[in-house]
């Protein structure tokens, strides 16, 4: 699937009601209003496509960015990409989607710690969200990994 095809599919899947709901949750006007059910169908169709994910992110469109986090290859999400994308975050929904991707990368532990300690609202939120994703999804992490964070919590 090309970037233009993906954007057309996203636009077609958007709805006025979802745009209204997303706007209430702080998502800006650059969106189509695509439900997560529709995003999941597109993810299954596309599977992993890191190049397309990068192209979709650059559009600045909220739905395209969420889809980008779903189809990006965590193994290819290097430090430069993670730092670039995290600086673009501007709402909680996108933070959650990005944090799930970032938590599945080889840089997850270092990035979660660095971002959770950052004073920037969205970076801090991303770091803490990543820690919650790691706690829920990485059974290999021992409890002592999370102990330093308990005092802050």
C-alpha cells in the first residue's frame, strides 16, 4: 500500500462522530476521525511496513500517525526516529499509541527512564505510559526493575 492509498483509506474510514469525540479529547483538527476498529483492519491489511509508517508520520495527520505506530517495525525504530516522533506528540491518544511502539523496541528501558524523568508534559507522559506497557506486557522484567519508580508514584 502506498502513502496516498493509505491516506485515502483513512479518510474514507473517518466519521464526523469520531472527529467530534477525538476533538473533545484534545486531538487537533488535522484528523479524519478513524475508529480504532477501522485502524485495526488497516493494520491487518498492511502488516509491518516501516517505510510506509515513516511516510504516514510525516503527514502530521493524527490518524495517519496512529496507524504509523501500528505498522512500524520496532526493530527498525532507532534512537533518531524515536526522538523525532516523541517530539511530535501533542495528545494523550497519540502518546498511548507511540508508547506501545516504543516499549517494544530494543531502546525501551532507556527511553522510558529518560522520558519519565523529563519535565515536558508529553515526554513525561510517554515515559510513564511506556513503564505501564512494560509492566503489563514484558513478563521477563523482574519486579526490582520497577522499584525505583515506586517512590515517585
